[in-house]
């Protein structure tokens, strides 16, 4: 029994949750229960991948295929397994953090389920049509979550993020179509596995590869918030409700990096190598420019938004390093950043809910008044700055070693970025946690996380940050054969 149905179940269960909520089921309990139940097919699928190397589900939409060569095919290997696992964990934690009482709760939880569904579908799809479409489906509820339930300049942030990502997706779509049309007419396929075999046997000419790699870089780079296509991210995350920020920063942002690993590196290797100097300049902008901007932030949510975009530069360094070590570090940091960003936004949401503000100068004394919340603030902050023992450190150190021989200057810049990130985050933790309590909060009761009901989402994210940080082979072991194939000439 191959358990191929488990891949379909990962997508069907969230849809069942959406349908149940539409029919009147309790929104929060239903969304939380579906997200918890989705771990079962996830673990079953992981077991097959660990044993056999991959798991495929090949249902074919034959009626559609007569008009358009689309096939509904799902697959999971050691690379996608890490990101599917990240999606399942962050989605469950986001549902746990979501408030019990919220206006228009039915629509709120449907949107959260659809964002998680979009991430799962994108990471599981083998057909480029569904690979692209699932991500686009997730952008619609993201826009609604920020525009309706956000804070601050939520309308502007929602439109800015949506327009940026739509333009990036348009460029990406052109690049994907170019990849398909670059194959011989008799062997064209939307299945990226078959397309890869075809293009390996019939390589794309060098100049054409460069143009296609550039389109993929701009398209995926915009979705990842690569400088100068980054300005949608900090404001979008700062304005989003905490669960939406957790899902977008922790999961959806990884779609662009996953696409570069799956498509740009193996299918346009010459073009990617030709553009490595440009990628180096852009990633240096992410690390240095956004690092210095992070130092100027006074709102903790905005700091998390800029820090999230900043760390994408280090991941791009792993992608251009040209080594399995660098790619493995990039994958580890993708997962580690997803977990730490989700934890950071969860903590920021709880701080804002309990105090009414996330301005760091208006906070203080959290360590004494809410020690549990302070503990998870410390975990999120230490993971973000790369404390040894947590997942982010394992990814960063592998990226530095993997990229050193090819890009020593960029490794130095990335190391300096760690310093900037540390200064910004430690200063924020000091401002929020220690020092005198501001006068406007002195008479206000600040409650701590109470009981397992409020603690478990953050404890779940912390557990996986520690587990992957201490045993990085949980991610690298299954993914290594896939990463080696990506670098094959």
C-alpha cells in the first residue's frame, strides 16, 4: 500500500473544514480540528517518503486535458516534505493563536484555512498549472485577512502587498510559459519532472537561459521580498492579524524560494550562474539595507517584518553557493525562519492584545509581569539572531561554509548582517522585557499566557525549532538526494 491517497487527503481535509464552517459548524473549533487531523495523513506520507524516497498521486483530469494539457498530479520527496511539514505545523499553531471571538468569525477562519491549503497545494503540485494556481488562490484570502481584520493602515498595506505579488506572479507566469516553450514541441509538458528530463536532454541555449532565469528571479524574488521588490512585506506583516502574518511569513513566502530550488537552479543552470553576480548584489541589499532599517524601527511588528525580509538575503546566498552544503543550509534556514517568524508574530500579537500596543518605547517589565510570554519572546528573538541550538543557526552556518569558496565577500556581508540583526532584536527584547513599567501600563493588569490552551501553539513552534536545531539531519537527510540532483550538470 503506497498511501498515495494521503497526499490528496492533505488538500481535501481543509476543504471539508471550509464546507463545514459554511454549513454552520463552529468556526474556530472546526478549523483547529481540521488542522490537527491533517497531521495524520502528513505523518503517513512522511513515512512513505522516508522509506521509498518519494510519494506520488496521479489522478488525471482527462476532460480538461482534452482542451489544455493539465494533469492533477501530486508528489512529495525529501525537499517538499520539509515545507509540507512546516506548513502543517505553522497552520496548526496559527489556528491555536487565532482569537476565540472575532468579528465575522466564519469568513475569518475560512480565509485562514484557504491560505494553508494554498501553501500545501503549491508544495505538493507536480503540474506547473496547479503549482502556480494554488499560490494565487492563497493570495486572495491573504488580502481579505489584512484588509478586513488588520490594523493600522490595513487597506493600504493589503493593496500594496496584493499589487506587488500580482505583478511578481505575472512575471513568474511569463517565465514558466517560457520554460515550457523552450522544450521541443513534441516533448512539452507542464509536469516539472518531465520538463526537467526533457531540458536536460535538450538544454536551453545559454542566452535564452539567462533571460528565463532573470524572469524567474524577478517573479519568485518579488514573492520572497528580495530587494528592491521588498517594500510590500514589512507593512503587510505589521498590519496583518497575527495568524495571517504567521501563515504568510512562515509559509507562503517560502513558495518563491521553493520555486527557485525546483525550477530555476536545475532547469536554467547556466542562466542562474550568469546572474549570480546580480543575485549577490540584491541579497547584499537585503542584508545590509534592511538590516540598518531594522535598527530604526520602534514598533515590534515592523521590526519583525523588516527582519523577516532581511533573512531572505542569507537564504539567497545559499542558493548561489553552488554546493549541496549551501543548498541544504538554505532549506534549513527556510524551515527555521518559517518557525521563528511564526513564533515572533504570535508573540507580537499576544503583546498587542494584552497591552494595546507594540511600540517598544511604550512597553517594559514584561519579564516580571508575563514571564511565560517573555520566555517565548526570548526564543523567537534568539532564533532570529541565530543562537546555536536553534534551527536558524544550523541553516546559517551551513550557508556560510557552503558559499565560502565561491563568495567569501558575500559571506562576510551575511556575517555582518547577523550582527545588525542581533543588535536590533536584543534592543527590542531589552525594551519590552526589562526596565521600568511605563506609567500608562502601571495600573493596567497585564495577564500572562494562561494554561495549556494559550501556551501550546508557541510550545509547538519552540519544540520544532529546538528539534531541527539540535538534529538538522531531520531535514537534511531526506532532502540530500534531491539537492544533489539539482546540482547535477
